[in-house]
C-alpha cells in the first residue's frame, strides 16, 4: 500500500529540508505561512494519509478531497486535517495568504482529557471545515501569528503557551457550525469512482525496476479511502457496470503489455514491479487476461 506521508516526507517535499526529530520533550510542532509552501518546482500535494495533525487557515477557493468526499471551500475557512483520513486539496484561485500548523499527537498527550480523535472535527466521519466571517478570520489569524512569534522566542515555556493557542483554535471552531457545502459529482457513486480511478492511475507508469504497484485489491483501495470494501465495490459497479477487481486487472494488464513491449526487463522483474509475489502468479494472471503467457506475448 502507498506509504503514509511522514514528517520527514513533509519537510523534504515542502522545503527540501531534513527533518531533525522532535523539537520539544513531548513531540513535534511547527507553524507556517501558507505562501512558504507554494514555491516553484515543489511537487503537488499527494492524496494520502499523514502521520501528523494539521490545522489550516485557508483563504480563496479550494476543493478539499478527503476520504470519499469533496468539500468546496470559498473565502476564509479553518480546516482540521485528520491523520486517519487520506486527503489532498486543489487551489482553484490564488489565495490571499493563510497559515497552518502541524503537530504529533504526543504534543498533547499529557495536556488534554481523552484523545484528539474524540474531538468532533477529528472524528473519522466528522466535519472538518469551518467557514469564517471576516471578523472570525482576523481572530484566528491573530492566533497563528502568536504561534509564529512564540516559536521564534526563547521563552522557556513557549510550547505550553502554543498548546493553549491550538486549544483556542479548536474551541473557537467548536463554537461555529461546520460547513455543509459539498462539491457534488453526478452522485456519490461517481465521486468515489473518480477518486478510486485517480489512485489507480497515480501508480503508473512503472518506470524503474525498483518501483512497485502496491494498491492491488479492492480492500487496499477501500482502506486508502477509509470506506468499507463492500461500499467501494457497490459504488464502482453502479457507476461503471464493472467490478473494482476488473478495473484493477485491466489496468495492470495494460501496464504489463507496455513493459513487455517497451523494456528489456525479464519476466521476473516485470512480475515484481506489478506486485506479484511469484512470476508464476503473474504468468497465470496474464494468460487469464490475454490468453497468452508473458513469454509468448513477447515473441
């Protein structure tokens, strides 16, 4: 399965920096201006889980994809990113500034009652986005500015103060109503099918022997999308008339044909790159799909 984005990945992808571990005794925290992350040449934000929490003050118009849903946000929005749910977002307009902070759950472990996962905005099926008025935007922006200022200070208890600022963000949001405005595809089945297709295609083309196809089953995709396998299968069957397994098999077959035609890799190397544990499993699969063995197809 595609790996979860770690803090190491985050710092390397966003800033080409090596992550240097925790920055206080109870985990990691950092805060940024949004503009710092839109530098030329940086890779797009991948649809995946993270191993850290994130709170973003986002401005402008965006599509926020999480799980099998898409939330359209316009204007100023406070969004709580849950590490248990895969997500990405698309900028539809240039935003006017914005801020975000990231932290590990350990940062709060001894400072709040219960778990962060118990909070409504961080529940797996919770509503993570809160649309803000101008006045609310200014109030939340001030909190982020205080965190930036405090992080750069030499105050001995600055992380205790920062934890209070994060709790102020959380409780300020809980007093608001989460946004209910969902960007709709033709229907929910079309939406989940579109996300499934995006995840499937993102794994291709296979361009090196070390690259490997990881999401190989309906169960793999369902876990990635944070939905039940039966729900995914029904949605894709309803939207396309074909099963999830059929879509995966067809795409793997297409890639197998391309690798057989256009590379000099041996059958075992192709088998491995397509996620088969043994070449014999690949031979059986390919013959079932094309009526030929890989070796015969290549001749």
